[in-house]
C-alpha cells in the first residue's frame, strides 16, 4: 500500500467492540442483547465446543453445534 493511503478497513469509524461468550446458551433474550449492544460498532460472538470433553459422542456434539448456530 502506498504511503498516505488507508485501506477501507482503517478508514471505518472506530467504535466500541464487544466480545460476547455464549456460555449458558440462553443469551438470546432481548434484555441480554440490549445490555451490551448500545453503542457497539462490532459485536463478536464466541462459542466454544470442546467435543473431547463431551460424553455422548458425535450426536451430542452435533446438537451443541446446531444449538450454537441457531443462538448466533
């Protein structure tokens, strides 16, 4: 990139970024979303599924992934 020019990403309005870990799988309530979304320019949802720690195998992991996807 030539000196003096900025990428479109750099020229975007900088605002509050919020990282929301999806822990309880009940974070889809309007009250919960309203508590962090005001003024946020970017919201990052974090869903971690440790398939190695799950009992029940593939079906349980697939169910957790599907639930996480619908929640997001």
